[in-house]
C-alpha cells in the first residue's frame, strides 16, 4: 500500500544550547559549544564552532549596533539585564564551522570576564507537496477548508485491476481531533452497501465502506478517474491550522473469475492518502505587511527581542505577532520553500530571528495556493504559471480564457459559468479537466493539445 508521508509538524527543529561553561579559555580566547571568541587589539572576533543558522550572544558589556560588523543584515543588538544581547542569523546557507560570524568593536581585553552565554539554532526541513491529480489505485483527493469550516473530500479510483469490479471494502482513517464526518454519499451505488455508523466513525477515527454490484452491472475503473464517495466533514472548534491526513487502513477490491466458475477474487490495490489543509498560509517575518520579508521588518522585530508572554493564557497578546518560531513549511506548490505556519512558544528570541532569516527576501506568492475558492482567485491562477489548479469551493462566474496548458481539477465542485480554452497552434502537450461539474458552456481550441475531459457539462 502506498501512502504519502504526512508533513512533519515541526519542520524547523531547534536546539538551544546554553553554554556558559567554557571549553577552553585564556586571556585572549574564550569558547562555548557554539563559538570561539578571540580578542585582538580590543576587538572580539566570533567564529562558529559548528554549523549554525543563528547565534544569540549575551555579554556583560555595553555594545552599540554600529559596533557589530557582520556579513548578514539580520542582526539584533539590544540592552539586556547587565549587558547586551547580540542575535545574528543567516539565510538558507547558515554559518559554517570555522566561519567568522561577527566582529565586535570595543576596548575588550579578556573575553572570559564578560560572562558570555550563547544559544544556537539548528534546523532540519522536510515536506511533501500539497494537492495532486488523481493517481492509480484508490485515493483521497487533497482539499482545502477555512478554520472551523465545512467541506467534503472525494474518494476516487483509477486503473484498478484489469477486470470489472464486483465490489470493494475500504477502511478510511482520519484524525478525529481535527475533523468530524457528518455524512457520506455514494457516487457509484451498488446493489448492497454498508457504511459504518457516523457516531462510531467519529469516535474511532475510522470510516468503513463496503459495496457490491449486481451481476452484469459491475463497475469498470480504467484510465478515467471514477469518484466513489463524497465524504462531508466539519473542522472542529479551535482548529485554525492543520494538514490533516486521510489514509487507508484497508483497500480491497473484488472481481469475478470467469475461468473458475465466477469465483470471487479479492485483491488489495494501491492506496494513496490525501490531506485536508485548514487555514491560509502566512508569510512569517513580514511584520510591516508589505508582502515581502526584508530589512524593513527587522527594526519592528528587534523592538520586542527577548520579550515573553504566556501562549496558553494570553494567546492574543500583541507579542504573538512576532512569535514566529519554531515554524513549518506547511504548504506546497508556490509556498513550498516558505515557512508559513508558526508553532508559537511564547518567546521572542533567536528561533524567531532564524525563521525571519529563512524567509528573507521571499515575497508572498501571487498565486497563494493551488486551491482557488472564488472567481478572482481562479482568474489569478489562470494568469499565473501553476501546472495544476484545484477548486476548493463551488465558484460562480465565467473565468478568463485559458491560453496555456494547465490541468484543472474541479475536485468534485461546480463551476457555474462558461469555461473557454484557446491554446495557440505550436503549443503541444496534454491537458486534463478532472471530475466535477461545469454549469455553462465549455469551449476548447488547441490544435496541438490532447484534451482529457472528465467533467460533467450542463449547458
């Protein structure tokens, strides 16, 4: 059984290493586990002892911003307790072991007398793409929903076995702490059907579906995707972000073997999970809300560095706006390289500065996500460069004429309006309109394009 790995909830893993105890020092050299501090002619050179993505230095001395020389603009210098905190972060490349992180000007003599404490941040990233076209076997189609909203997901199949299907038995698992199933509609009803009780389904996080077809009325599932079920759900109260996986615990299909007196043959087929994405992505670090993370955001962040609040009792505290780490690359497609979901920890610290650094010079994608929910987003996606557009809601309105090859997955929803495709001669390839309904006209022109249209057209 094939199943996509679920997106890791904590993509930016942090390691905060308090290193007040020195490994070695003399009058001109001091070491923590993170860095070496070398004094020459009154200046401190800070050299990385490990591969770092950010370094926080506390020292008992007055240091002004102009005294700190770095190769990165991402630095924060603020008074703290009896001295100064210097926080420095680098972008995607980070600081390599042996690399000079900063030079601190002053009249320093012995770094061992400065009470130096460091914290460092390491990161690790892994993510999977969000949204896909129907695949071979049985699958759940990815979809999108607003926080505490309602929607449905499609269970479909494609290229299942080489024989007509006499019946199937599916056990679908879901996260019952995130969503609750409200109803199930069979899209290819059979002679007999079994669905688990909704109350039991939500209590167990398991949806059991079984169906059998009448003799000579078996279901053929070939290259054309076939939608088997529409499963309706509500997002639970309090869930504002989630990437909730819908998976298969069992996926058995049965066919009748004519060479063995029509003996039923049961086979397990490939199964692919889907994801329900809850909430919109956020460009973390864009504190001035100009849709780009740049040097203008740094002073706004620096003003609150080393401040804390209680995430549990005061989640709406204004400081939460600057609490952007740890973080995840939560969304795919145009957002795949952007940290877009914060797992707030109540501290405005080096972790948050590293997240800002990871998003530095990134801008909010013009096409925020493959999923489109209204006519304006659909038009923006058509004018963009995405290879796949997926509806996340019913849409009313006639969109712009499509003049390039792009797959459109109606995702079981309805487009109420006219859809026109006019691809100039000389542009060649395949284009697919996946299952759903177009209530209006559908016009296609593309001399060198092969169209696969699985949508229902209601003029």
